[in-house]
C-alpha cells in the first residue's frame, strides 16, 4: 500500500520532527515546540486502512507482526523511523510513532555547499550561538563530548551539525540502533545494531559493533545513544587513544548524565569494577557535556560543562561561561 499523500507531505516537511497516530483518526505532529493536533481532515479515517499501511511498511522493512511481537520498531525506505504498538496492548487501536530523520547528504558537495550547510547549523542554534561555536571548536579539536537531553530535545540534530565540523579526511564510524545520523561529511560510515530473530538468534548489539569498530581504523567514534553495556567499552576506548568521540544520552542535566553513564558501566561490569575506577575512566575519558532542551520557543542549548578531573570520589565539573 502506498503512503497517502497527506502523510507523504508530513514526512517531507522540513520543520516536522515527529508524527504520532493514535488510531486511524487522530494525528499529532511536532515542529519543535511540542505535539499539537493536526488540523483538517487528514487521517486514515478507518482502522483497516491504517493497519494495511502499517503492515505494508513493516513488511518492506523486513519485519513481521504476530501475537508474540505486539511492538515493531523499523526503518522506512525513506530512512524515517517507525514504531508501532498493536492491540490488545493498545486497546484504543494501532499506535504509530514516526520520527523524521534527515536525508543523507551527498558526499560530493563542493566547498561552497559545505560552508552553506555549516552556516545552517549556526542559524539553527542562533539563540545560543556562543555555546554552539564553542561546541564546534571542541569537536574540531578532537575533544570528547556527550550530548545530554530528553526525547525530542534536539540531541541528534545537534550531533549532525557538529559532525559536519570534523575535518573531511577523518574517518567517522557511527553506531546506531536506527539510522538517524546523517551528517554533511565525506567520510561518514554508519553501523546498525540488530535485534534477535523470532528464535532468539542473530542479535548484533551496540557493544559488539563497538568492538568491531576499534578494528576498522576510526578517527572518530560516534555512539548514537548511550543506553547499555557499550558505554563501558566506549570509556575504555577513550582511555586508550581513541579521542574525539561524540555520544548522545538521555539525562536531565550534565551531572545526571555522568551518574547515568556510571550506572550503565556498573551494570555492564556486574559490580566487578570498583566505583573509584569507573569514576577515573569517566573523568579522563569524557571532557565536555552539553545539555539541550525543548521549550515553547523551540530547541536550545542550555548548559555546557567541562569535566575537570577527579578529587577523591568526586568528579569535578566547571560550567563554561
């Protein structure tokens, strides 16, 4: 089943980041200022039409749906991310969450086009231009950076803008669960994790990908999102000569970001690594943490902190002014 024209238009709208369908008739969109109901009569109107479209999309993505898999996470041919929840888990009907991702840039851009795309990042973060320019400097100098924020706060958008400032000769390898990063960079490579099949086999985790990445001669390692045991391997890599990494993380503040990374490392090590040793890895491996937030006026960079080392069991941090 082809994508309806109204939905096709939404997926190609440059200001829309998220599209949510609560059943066939309710459509909500996010243009950077929170979800709002779509005005007009654009919707699937009938549950059967929505179900037909969803099943066609997950089939093209190589996924299947049955009672054992009431949740589906897939990537559309256009590169956008699709998540579906089926009844009876969702008693009100099929729930669809679409995350728009940038289209992949041409790797053959001339210098003028590359400058234009870099300037687009400056316009996007104009309300925090001094912090954005400092972040560009941090990335260009090869310092490690963690981008912290809530869902939809602009972490991936900021990461894409910053990666474009890495020198074109550097080899960048990104590790992601879904292909969301699409930076303007000539030597950008993305590796995707893979969940296990219906029989429980074939899983490729981010931790496995990270170990393989270290054998692929990366200049920069980008972790699409820190959420599991791969954080411990990333910190070890940062402490053994792999500089200039960039990662995103769900956290409410820079200090909370460090605490969450610490917790993920403890879980990965099953308590076999002393806390003081983990904090040493964190204080040496992570150099900067930036916080992004979404409010009524849009997305913004709110805080930038420098990790200054460790004193006893405390990791020292200083805000950038």
